[in-house]
């Protein structure tokens, strides 16, 4: 029952890929036997069943055999492209060919979920409720493409800052995880020149190496600002009142 429903859904979604016009029996009789056999092989249409298939086509129901052939060719071409792509370029190609990978990446980043969530039985079962035909990426594919997805997101934010931000306000905080690892988090806020809407983007969450001195904090900040090209656009930095933070603002000559 479920497979039948999936086939019907595919037929509706691929309605734009209808099969070629069908030949009538009179037209087929004038052609050679070889030509008729070739036509049957390509479209999966039997000349004797022309009338029934013509009625189905008028109802907006494409030939399932043609749909299956189209899907098989499409998937085969994608697999071949991935196989022929250089190893370091594969993650980018996979993301371009399979946009469905984007949503698990976003969910993991926003909710701080582990990559292994895509293998959790409860989560995969839940995903089948709103979208039964959605295929969850494997854990291997997620780990292969997550870094490339991050790089693409950074490029998108850089483009936004370059084209739509005259000034950027920055929020900075240093915090420690449960295993006592230190991290520096930098967030940017700006008003878009295109529509005036507030934009908030996380620019960096980096491991804080070394002592938490003002000099070290300033070095990390400058690295973030340089990477995103906003060194001359930073207007105000919001931070806590710790002495090392104040020292970093003094060294970098920032307004805080």
C-alpha cells in the first residue's frame, strides 16, 4: 500500500516530464518492424494498448515506465558524476546535487545535536510522518559534507556583509564547556541596506587557546574580523565587564 502511494506521488510530481506523443496504430503500421520495436523499447508503450494509454495521457497521467526510466537515468548520472569527481571536491558536488542534506546540517548546528542523530530510530521515524518519501542522509555522508556546508555558509555570510552592511555591531563572549574547554563566540548584527531588516549571524565559535589575556582576545577578534572583511565596519562591541575584555578593547581601539 505504501509503495503504491509513493509511485502515485512520483507520478504527480513528475507530471512535467510526460512521455513523448504516442503513435497511433495507423502510423505504426506504416513504419518498419525495427522502428516499431525501438519505439516500444524507448517508451514502454504497446501499440495495441494505444487507446487506453491515450486516455490516461489526456487525464494528465504520464506513463509510469517512462517515469521510472527518467528517474533511473537521473540517479545514474548523479552517481557517475560523484564517482568521477576528485576526492576533495566530492562534498561540494554532493551538496549541489542533493539539497536535502542542507536541512539536517542546519538542525544539528542550531540545536547542537550530534551527527549520529540521523541514525536514531526515533528521529528517523518522526521524519517519516511529515514527509514519508524523504531519505535521511547517512552518517557517513553527513560527516563528509558538514565541513563543506560550513564553508558554503561562511561564503554566504561574507557576501551578505560585503553587499548589505555598512556597519556591524559585534557581541563577544568567552565561555567554558562541561569538560572545561574554553571557547570564544563572536556574533554580528547589522541592518540590511536592501530592506532595512535586522540581520544576526554567528561569525565564529572557536576554541580559545592560550591564556585569556587581553592580547590573546584581541588576536582572536582580529582574525574573525579579517576573515569576514569587516575590520573597518565594526561599530560597537558588546562584551562583559571583565578586565581582560576591557584590555582587549583598549589594544584594538574598539568602541565597547
